C-alpha cells in the first residue's frame, strides 16, 4: 500500500493533480494519497510555504507528487518575505534530493511541434540525470574590489552517488558528460564514473563526451543518447536544450531523487495563473509525472509504461488542450487518457 | 596597403590558403601577404611550432590568416615534446586574443543540411562573441583528498573589454548571456555590461538572458539573435550548439580579436590529413575566414559582404566538394567563387 504525499500547490496545480490521481488510481489499485498544502496555499493557511507537519508527513511517505508553486498573489520584492518557492527549496534540502531526472521523449503525435526535422526526432527517448546539490551552483563565491569568483567543487562521494543514479536508470548505455580536457572537477568526475562503472555496472556501456560536443550531438543526433549523467550546471544547460527538442517545456515531467527518503515528481511547467480555475489546463505534464513516480519512485516499470502509452494514444487520436491549439478541457483530456487504460 | 601575415600551416591548410588569397586579391587590390611556416611545418624546418622571427612579423602585421595546424606526423604522447598546437597557443597568448567570434550564418544553398526545420533556419545570421582568456577555464584549480575544484573568475576590466567587442560588432542588438540568478561572476558581468551599454553604446539594444534559456532559444528561435556576448565556458557550449544549426562545422570561419595588435582569422575545420594533397579540400571555411578578416580585421564591411555573397551564389549554382556530396576540386570551387565576384 504505497503512500503518496500529494502537494497540489497553487494555480493550475490542484486542477492537474486531480487528473494525475485519477490516472494513477486507474493503473494501480493499491495507492493511497495524503494531501498537504504547499507554496502559496500553505502561506495563506499557515504563514509558511511548508509546515513542519506537512514535511514530517512527506518524509514518512513513499513518494511525493507536486503540482506547481507560486503565483502573482504571493509575488513580493520584500527581502525576508515568505515566498511559495521556499516550499520547494525546503523539500529539496530536507529530502536530500541530489539527482534531477529529465526524460526527453517527444510524443509521436506532437513530432511536428519540434524545431528539429522529424527524421531526427523519431524514436528519441533519453533521460538526463543532473547532479543537483553540488558543482558550480553551490561552491564558495564572492565579489571584492572589482573581481568576482564562483567555485565548482565535487567530492568523490558526490560523484559516486550521482553516477549510481545514472547507471541504475540505464538499460544499455550511459553517456557521462564533462570537460575533462580542462577542468579538475571533470577529471575527478571521469575517474569516479569510470570506477563505479567497472566495479558495479560492467554490463552497461559507458562513454565519455565533452560538454561542448554533447551540446552539438543533442541536436545533430539526439537518438544516440539513452542516459546522460552530468554536473549540475552542465545538466542545467543540456537538459533545457534537450527539452526544446520536444517543442515545448509544457508537457515535460521531472523527478528529483533523494538519498534514503522519498523522491519528488513534478511537471516542469509552472502554476499558469492566467488560466487558473478555468478547467482548461493541460494535465499531460502532471500525468507523466505520475508515470515517473511509478517508475522511479515505486519501481513499477510496467505501470509507468502503461500510462505513457495511454497518453501517446489519446494524443494520437487528436485530443488537444488550448496550449496545443485545441479546445479540450482538462477533464476531457483526462477521460481520453483513462479510456486508453481500460 | 594592409599587410596580412599568412600562416598556411599543415595538411589542407596550404591548399585552402591559396583559395582565400585568390579571393581576397580579387575583392581588394591593396593587400600584401607575407607567408610564414607554423605548426608542423615550422617544427620540420626550425624545431619549433612558431619561430621568434615569424612571431615578430605577425605582431607587425595588420591581420593574421591561419589555415590549420597539426597532423599525424607530429602526434606524440611524449611529455615535453614540441607540438603543432603550441603555435596557436603562442599566438593567442602573445597577441592577447581575448575575444573569439563565431558567426553562425547557415548558407541558403545548404539549408537542407540543418537538423532544424527550414522555416526556423532561414535568415539566421548571428555572431557569438566568446570571452577567451578568463572564466572557469583559466581560474585556480586543484585536486586533494578526494575533492576537486575549479574557479570561475572575472575582473571588471576583463568584462569591459569583451562587452565592447560585442557592442562594436552589433548593428542593433546584443544579447548578454549569464547565470546572474546564481553566480557572482554573472552578477558582476551583468552589471558591467549594463554600464558599458549605457555609457558607450546607448543606441544598441541590450538584453540579458540566462544561459539555460539561451540554450533553448538557440534552437526554438535562432533568428532572434544578432550578437551574443558571453563568458568563456558558456560561449564554448553555446557556440558549438549554434554551429550545429548550419549542419556541420566544416565551413565555418572564426575570428579571435586581440588587444592592440592584429587579430587572427581561421576556419573551424582541422588539417584533414586524409585528403591532404589531393586538391579536393573544401576551401569555403578558409574563404569565409578571409571575409571575417576584411570585416573585423580591416573594417571593410562591403568587401566582406561581397565575398560572402559570392560564396552563397556559387553554392546556389550547385558546385560542391566531396564533403558536401559533390565532385568539384578546391580549384574549381575557388574559380566559381571568383566568377561571382567579377
Ligand atoms: Mg534551467
Ligand atoms: Mg568547443
């Protein structure tokens, strides 16, 4: 009886959360959902973006499904003010979420939305595993006397755990991205990834590629990649670049894996205040986040694949919300996906 | 009477250098060329990749045109051995080449070679101005006790000069790329670029964009960009990503601008030992490097544009070397370009 902590959040978050729960319940009959306010919704109720009670419940759960946080109501420039995003930062820190997974799987029905030619996009199905709590974004930094610096730092232990996250997610090949011809952190990265591969994952193929070459190959030959594992900033740049292969960030899910506790699953899109409450939000990103929860949070590959396949088929039959040029409602898209599951 | 230092270098370098000189002489009748061995050619003659005499002559020139350096003959793993690339490193250091310019202008006749859909590529004409001697690639680094670090460092003076290089190359808009929501170097970068803009280039439009968003927009809307100015590593990644929009690195030219001395112009392609001496190398990258020399080295925009337009027209009429699936020789392509100039 896996226990899912559901944090619908703000804006369209609660609307698309309903869709994801319906789809998850249709594909798995043993899930329980426990809902908690987060972000602006929690600020309104409790004056904080995530209460200690909610955090304790999240920590005790098997996986966390998050909608979206924030909105104009809580926008403020006041330093020290309570902000919706603090809920997410608190979750990341408290759950030790060090690996961000961004699957790039252009949906067949939407191939034409890609900036790339169809023959390059067909069959692309890659996963970018980005280190999320180290590297250039977390090292020492400062500015003094007209000179600024930032530090990229990695320890062996940090690289070992993200390497394992990458190999564990791969069926046949991992591409490790670094800049080992220049950077010391990249040379350590390559050394550790190579050792973890030899010691623990000898049956997976491993290749190393420089970050600038990776940025080229993502466009020139995206089908080449299965799992990419890389440093925080490289992953930030490459995952956004790769996302664009699908044509839009609008329907992409993402997973953040933790240490010992539950992992976090959420759509890449935001709270979309302009369409909130109208029942017309596209629920696909949230439904696909549910699929990631099944795959990476509960280890249920077959159920995850069933959800993804149902989404593909529903779209193949032509249903589209407004962001895709259609007129379907959130509920209609959800129904269409549910129909493909039964 | 501008004096051009010509360093044909190795492999196909001398073959394509002949083409570029012919085209430059056809479009400008007042250039003098002084040739010097560099790279492997200089090692064979003098035991060093760039002699002091050649360096002195280069420093006294108005602009430097380089073919390609290196080849299997001089490949070695011996530490301390003389290597062809040392010629280039010496040139960069001695000339203080702190700005690398990579124009991205897909050639109309080759639009179909792009991974992107034609309607996105049509009319793309951008210039990436990359800081080349600072940032993450040149800061302090080290590895100790299972922990490695690299440092990204910038000073106000370094940012000021690269910002000026960017604004000077722009007709109407500069896009400055940073990660100012996270990095101290980026916040200093944004501050200095904003000040140089306000004080010295108020008639050019300036926009700031984060590096991950830039990686997306380069694919989704490449026509948006005119001049991009950015940090060394960001520029390394983004310029290679953007190059791929043209379908191949094979015909791209690049310029490296110096402080007070001459600037350096060269094709992005290498010395291509497999086809050396056969007279079938594609000379377009080198000819377009000559166009950059006219534009950025001598300030002759009209002559530069004439060369680029002649290349477009020659390709439009169908002439292709083997790398593009054709059978034309280096000399035939050169003739075809020359014909469009007269
Ligand atoms: Mg990003
Ligand atoms: Mg590069």
